[in-house]
């Protein structure tokens, strides 16, 4: 009877070790996948920020050129040249 209990104990111990290893693997894979998703989101966000910045700069450049063309703002035109 004691060898049967010892065998059961060792089997349970091996099963617990296997579960721990599998859990560790799953956790590592989950972390890796989460970091990859975060990296993709970060890249997407950087692209959005760059596009918005270019849009704002383009609008400012357009507005400045429009202000320079207005004859009533001759003072502004000379200020931008210096």
C-alpha cells in the first residue's frame, strides 16, 4: 500500500510540475503577444500624430501665405522677410 501511495504522490507531483511549466509558457506567450499589440498600437499612434502635425503645419503655412498676400497687411509682409 505504501508504494501505491508513493506512486500516486510522485504522479501528482509530476502533474503539478507540468502544470507549472505550462502556466509559465502561457504567461510568457501572453506577455509577448501583449507587447506586440502594444508595439503596433504605439506605431499607429505615432503615425497619427505625425499626420496631424503635418496637417497643422500645412494649415499654418497656408494661413501665413494668405496673410502675406493681403495688401492691407504690408507691415506683416515686411516683418516676415526679415
